[in-house]
């Protein structure tokens, strides 16, 4: 997870931390990034998309292992 | 049935989409989109499970830069604390010492000449001229790459992530130089750097993968603003000032725009 976060650009990291962990609204994040709301939404989306791409192999592996144990 | 995009579903999960009811209705009917949302939910679950990460080295700096201007008024009143009666006595003592030191200094030390002060200002200006010149050179390269990129009609999407990362770095630099130019009172440079910041932010905040049509829109916007031309003019002025420090600053933005129209 740390490696996935390290792959994000500074703006994406700031945006996702503020949005996901600090619970800030898009307007607040936009103010810090000095950016428009739409551009900030894009930045948050890009961050989630990158994290998703990086985490999916691990999450799918975990799921497969869990199913194997059940079987 | 038209499926919902990943972006819409992430926005839906965060409660940030306008047509929320439509998406809810669509999810009831579409098993595929429900599965996609469930997969996104797994990622959110993994994020929730981890401790709050470090938002990055420059997070504090970013927030501070944003709120610093709002604190100016408050900061100006810090000295009011000295008007507490007990502190007035100490303040009087310090003032007496300062006056004494000033008078002693007048008798013993020669004054700093006007020439020395002017020299310091010149050195400061020269450093700014060189640094901004280099910054504009790097920015010019990024803008030229975008403007002169070959047409890619066959491709569905174009990856501009590398240009974006460079634009992000340039935004940070640009802000610092803009602040310095503002302090130096160089209005033409402030105006160009202002416009430049908007263009760079536009590039930095675009999606990483853009369609050829979206890429063309970005390119046309850069062209329409004539920002590359303005950057070249200011850079040329700076190069002249670097070669001849006595030369006057570049022409004002209005004059440049007028000349371009002609």
C-alpha cells in the first residue's frame, strides 16, 4: 500500500489523503491545490484509479486464497 | 444498456455525482455495474483498513501557502501583546538601549552608502532574472512539446502523464517566482507567470489518458491564449537583461498583446 501511495504525484497524494482520511470536501481540497473543483475531482479520481490498479492483484490474490481455504 | 464509468462510480461512492438517483436506479438494474462498484468498494475497504498515510513532504507547505495570506491581518497585531502594562516597562528599557546603540553607531560606524544598497538590489534582480529565465526555458519546452505533438488519429487515448508530472513541478516553481516578482514590483512578469500558472494547472490536472479530441482541446487552448508567444517575449527580455544588466525590464503585457494583434 505504501508503494502504491508513493507512485502518486504530490497533488494526487494530497487530494486522496484529504478526501479519504481527513474527510475534506472537494472545495477545501481545491483551495489547497489552488485548482478548480472539476480538476480536483479529476485528481481524486486519478489517485483512486492508480491505487486500484496497484492494489487489485493483491486484493484478488487474497480473495482467491480465502476461497481456497473455504473449499 | 449504457454502463456507468469508473469515474462516475468512484464519484458515486464519495457522494459527489450530480445524477445520484439515476446511478442508484441503474445499479438496481445492472448487475455488471453493481459488480464493478463492489470491486471499487474492496479498494476503499483496503484504504480504510490502513493507518492515515503521510500526505507528502510538501503537504504542510501547500496548506501554509494557501492560508498564509489570510493570516496577514492577524499576524500584524502580534505586537499588541507588548501593550500589557508589565511589558511596557521592559519595552521602554529595550527602546532606550536601541536609541543608545543607534547614537553610538552614528558616532563610530560609517553609514552604508547608497551605491552599496543599489548593488544589493541589482544582485537580487540578477538572480531572479537568471532563475526565471531558466524556468521559462523549461516551461517553453513543455508547451512546445504539446503544441507540436504529432497527430494521432488512430489512437483511442493519449498518455500525457510524463508532461503532467513536469507541469506539476513547474507550477510549484512558477508560484515561487511569481511571489518574488510581485515583491520586486515587476508587473509584466507577474502577469505572464499568472497566466502561465493557469495553463500549467490545466495540464497538470487533466486526466492522464486523454482522447485525441481532448488533447486537441488542450492544445488549442494553449494556442488561443498565445501563452507560448508571451513566454518567449518575457524570456527574450530576460536574456537581454542578463546580457546587459542596465537594460530596462520587458515591455508590459498589454503592449506585447497589441503587437501580436498587429
